[in-house]
C-alpha cells in the first residue's frame, strides 16, 4: 500500500510540474515572436496580437479545467425510485461505498466518483468529466491555434529574413546564435505539440460525437446516440453560441438517471425509458426530475 501512495503522490507533483512547465513554454514561445519586430511586414504584428490573445484564452481554459469540479456525484445513496424502476441503477462504488450512476466512474486519484468521467489528465492535474470537459476542449482548441499562429510567425519571419539578407542561406543556418537556438528549439517543440494536440483534440471531438467517454470506450459502452448538436450542448451548454468560445460556466443538466449502453443491453427495449428520462415535456418525467441536476441553478444558490 505504501508504494501505491508514493506513486500517486509523485504523479500529483508531476501534474503540478507539467502545469507550470507548459505555462513557461507558452510565454517563451510568445517571447520568441518578438525577434521579428524590425520586420516591415504588418501581418507579423497582427499575428503576434492574435497569438497573445490565444495565449490568454488557453491559459484561462487550462486553469479553469484544473480547478473546476469535474462532476462529482452528489447523490450518495441509491435512489429508491430508480432502483424500483430498473436493476441497472443498483450499483454501489466499492471505494466510495456510495451510489454509482450508470455513467459514473470512480477516479482513484481524486478518490471520488465522477459523472461522465473521460480520464484523469496529469497535464491539468484533475479529472475531465461532465462539468469541465468544455474547458479542456477549449484549452486544446486555443492551444492548437496558438502554436499554429506562432509557427506562422516564425515561417513568415524567417522567409522575410532570408529574402532581405545578402548572405547565403546555408551560412545563415549554420551560424549559431542564442536567438537562432531559441527559434530552432521552439520550432521543434511546436512541431511535437502540433501532432500531440491535434490527436487529443480529434479524440475529444470524436468522444462528443459518439457520446462516449474514454473510460466507456475501453469498456465498450456508450451513451444515447443522437445528433451531434445535442451531444455538443451536453458538453458546452445550452446557451448562446458565443459562450461556447469562452471559458464561461456551461449551462448543463446532469441526468444521473442517464442510460449507458453496452453489448448486453442491445436486446433491452429502452424506448419507453428514454421517453421518460430525456423528454422534459413528458408528464412521467416528474418522477425523475430530482436526478436531473441543473449546475447553473446550483451555482446561484
């Protein structure tokens, strides 16, 4: 048991170190764009301003994803109504000894059950769940825009420097200075980040499209299949579109009674169940209203 505790403690500090290290890299990358201030190209100034804005946005999203509640299950006891309705709700977490909704998963690092837990991200030192997945997706999105903008600045700046220089290109490349070393280093880091972040963002978009968390994909399970826009609103909130682009609190309704589908449920007729659980206009839905938690209203209380 001692080794296990030490392992999680090391990972906890590793997450904090990664959090600080990435912030340093972002600021350093932004600093390297100042090497082309003497350039007469106005597009570089616009791109640098854009990179600065993307840097602020991605940092805000990363911090919010790191400190926000990922979606801890607040209902601790098994609801009798759901238990009588169907046996699929009769589950208790062995670690928490509390009710475990169908789409919840226990995180050993956070030591609590997270609703729609996708994964525990060491990078932000927090779980990614129903309440903070929006911030994580926006963090990846603005990070990708940031590194692509920085890459564009260096590409245009280097080409402009080559065109204005009377020296041979090979001699310029081979002559090493502190400025050139920083440019080469940041370009290598940007190249690696572009591949990694693109794949991570693609995975998140796929997860939203399929209404399936990373944990559920390993277990070969998935949520209700519906249109992409409906799945998107379950992550980014049912609000005006501009809220989707900002790290504002999403207006969500967490339905603890939500069904998770698996191979063994293929033959289970869920049509009547879905009519009750997902249709708020259905009079029968009043029996399940207490299990649909409005995080927006909870925030105002």
